[in-house]
């Protein structure tokens, strides 16, 4: 029907070029139709252009996200490298202050048992590590070697509940026994009520028993309780060492069992 109307329109034009009644009727009918077709075709073209542009934007966003992920990964690697550099620098500075040549060991495992909290390091009998040797970090005492294998050793952490260290308050040399309480740190026992103990006081090794040399950092007083009953204060101590973040330790290669044996022999003589 549309073709017929278009034909009539053309025929009317050929006959005289005048806009007669058929011509006007045909034009009135086709005009709106052409408008709809034009808008539809324009809409399709616009949609096509918008879709292509959106697709390009999505592709660009995907490419940019990949680049961001790549740069974030590289940034994380650079931060980790810088963190390791600072850590090694700290270990080196601490190592230079020691009066002995320590053996550096990497922490390769942890055993979070409540009573015996230990770490495993990558040094063993092949590296002349013996049971009884002490482990240190720049912040202070880490613990003591309790078992050795050919290539690995197990260290009992100083904050383990089974650990007990002869300690003293650095400012006045008052002695006590530092017991580990796991994640809560330490408790210093057997300090009399009349002893001067304040929050912030430094606690160091007393050097009794020949295991730990005197004056090695252990922690600082965080709370002091003086109960009505009893002779002693209850003193909570926060460790200097963050036992949850240990990556490397320094092992004192001195065989303190030989020192103790020689001390016993000299006493018997």
C-alpha cells in the first residue's frame, strides 16, 4: 500500500508538479511515517555509537585495572623489600653491639601450644647449635634452644608459661622470677611489697644460673598490684620482643652447659 501511495505521489509530480489532492493525501500519510523511520534509524545509529563507545570504555577500564593491579603488586614487593632492608639493618646494628659473634637464623615455623610455645629455626647441629643456647632479637630476649636436629632447632619462647627467667628491675637491681603468660606477656614474681616498682620500669635478666647474661632486655612494667594479703607484689610486664612477628633471631653460640659444668667443677675443688 505504501508503494502505491509513493507511486501516486510520483505520478502527480510528473503530471504537473502541482500538489493536488492525491499528492497532499499521500504526503500527509507518508510524512509522519518518514519521521518515525528517520527517528528510528537515528536512534539505532546513536545506540550503536553509544554501545561502541561504552564497549571501548569497558575495555579501557579493564586495561587500567590490570595496570593498577600490576603496580600495586610491584608496590607491595618494594615495600616488603624495604621492610626487610630495615629489619636486616636493625639486626646488623644489634649484632655489632654484642660481645660475641651470633648465628643468624630464620624462623620457619611456630608451635602455638599453650604450655610450650616454641618456634622452629633453620639452624641445627650442622651449624653447631646446641640445646641450652639462647636466642635474641634486637629488642631483647627471645628464648632458649630446647631441641636440635641436623638442620633445624626448636626454641622455647620466653613468654611461654613453661618458661621462667631470673630477672631484676634495672633501676634498683631488685630480683624476681619472670614467668611467661603467653600472649599476655610476663608476670614478675617474688618482689616484696616495699620494693619500689613503677609502671615503665625496665626489666632485664639477672644473670643468675648462667643461662642468660645479666642486663639483657626483657620488657617493661605495665601494671603493679599490691594485694592486702601476702608478702609480694603482682607485677605485669610487657615484653620488648613481639613474639608474633619474629622472622629472624640471633643465637648465642656460647655453650653455657660447659660454663655451668666448669663452675660446678671449680666449686667441688
